[in-house]
């Protein structure tokens, strides 16, 4: 996938303006059922392209606002115009906005009272639905009201706590971890959840360590020491994460969470593996020295998901081509024909479309999304596996007729 050019900010930092498109359309026959079945796939696609927004359904109408980099928004608009689920598509407008209206929402779903779209739709007040039907322009003010009218499907953008991040970094600079751990215990006693510490404090602290080094405010050794200390805090706090599972589905699923070959920073690996573990997945961790080590692991065990974790502090863009080659080789070596590959790291945090550039199925914007994204991918892979099996059966019937011989207790085909 082609990468969009830099917006002139420092590496890892993203500002607006963002391009946004708003349109309305009539629902084509059968279109509602197809949209209902495809929401998870749409969200994965949008997440990979760093597109956010909302789709509203009310009776015979779709209304949508989507926002992101101009290049990606243009690509999606071209796809919408060719989409047979819509009729009488009407462009309400294209605008540049200084900030996203739906940060963290790859596709929020809204529905009127008469809608049977289902999924996880947010109820849209009738006053806003009437305004949508009357409005024929891309009014950010109207969509901003919709953005604040209910919770998003992917949740709001994580509220980074700069005060807590600064306090933590000051404590991580001390020789002993005791001060940092005591501070964590104080925050837990005040009611701050383990999830909030993971996502709103630890993850941004890792990026801040990288910013310090890039801005000549710290040494690489200090970054490595700080990330190592964060990883130890993650391991200590991990048992206090909310227990997500297991259910029967998770007990049958497996994940290999690995650092990139030769990557010394392992904070992301530690956080992602904790979430898989709390969800009841069969999770293994690996620290391969090179591609050969990783490929050997995939040849010797069946895994549903491979999660590759890069540095949370540095982008290291020069390593992306090698990562793409590694992912290609991993798919070939895997015992699982439908292996799903996730990537995580600073290189993908502000530019999630890079995950598609290296051949991954999705990126993880935060550790807590690991299980949700992996579930969606593995479910899709299972469906694809069934479809392939049905295609093979159809081919056999077309070429050899129905099965007539019992083979191993089941009917099979007699080959000519």
C-alpha cells in the first residue's frame, strides 16, 4: 500500500488538518444485511488506513462521515461510489477539520428507532436524525453533536495522563524499582484501574522515553533501562487486570507473541501477552534472535495468531522492509494456512496503514485491543477455511459426482 507523505511534524506526532467526507444514500435491496455482516471487516480496514467516523442507518437511508488523511479518505470515497449496497449516493461535502470528530472509532454505528441494523448500534436521537435528513452539506457541527450523543464502538481516544506519565518517568530514573512500584500501589489504592495504568500511563511513558532520546534529552541506555523497568511493572501488575475469559472459543485459540527478531525492547510484548492470557488464550512468548528462530517456532507448533511487537519508543522505519519479508516468510513456514498476523509498535502508532505495507492483517493501537482484533481475524479465517472446503467439495462433485465409497468411516470419492 502506498504511504502518505509526512505532514511536517516530528516523527511519531500527528496533527491535523484531517480530510472528512460526508454523504447520504438510499439502502439498496439486501444492502442492510450485507452491511450488518461486514461491520467487523470494515472496522479492520479503516483501522489499517487510520480512518475514523460514523455510519448512521435510519429506515431507507444511510448517512456517513469518515475522516483521515486525504489520500486514504479519497480511496474510501472511490470505493463507496462503486459499492452496490448503496443507491442514489449524494456527496454532502468534503471539508478539512483540525481534529478528528471520532478519535478511536474506526466505524461507529448509529441507528434510528426504526432501524433493524443491530450490530452494536448507538441510538441516535430523533432530532439529530431529522437534521441529517434535512442537511445537504458536510456540517462538522452536526456530526460533532452525533459524536457526543453516545458511546463509540471502539471507545473514545485514550485519555493520556501527562501528569502521571511525568511522575512515573521521574521514578523510573531511580536505581531501584521500589519507588515506582510504591507509586503504582498508591494509585491503585485511590481507585485507578490496572487497565488505565497500562493504557493511559505505561504506553505513553514508553513513547515519551523515545521522544526524549530523539530530542537529545536522554541516552539510548536510559531509554532501554526505562523500558525494562516498565516491563517489570507490567509483569507485577498483570494479575490485577480484569479477567476477560476464558470462554469455550478462547480456550481453543492460540497466540504466539514475539518481539521482532533482534529487538531488545520488549514492553509491548509483555503488555499484549498479558491481555491474551487474561482472555484465556493459549499464549506463548518468544524472543527470536533472527528470522530463522521465529520460523522454526511456526513450523513446530500450530498457532492462530502471530503478534509481532516492535519498539514502543522508536519508529525504526529502516527495519520495515525486513519486517515485511519476515511476515511473508512466517506465513509460508506456519503450520496454519490461515495464520493471522498482528503488529504493534511506535512505527504503527501514528501511521497504522504501515501494517498493511508490511503484509500484516492489522495493527494494535493499544494492548487492550489485542484480543478483540485477534478474535475478529481468527473468526474471518475460520469462515475462509470453511469456504475453501466447500469449494473443494463442489469441485469434486462437479468432476467425480457425489461420494460413493466409505473412506475412514466417512464417504469419499473414488479417483479415476
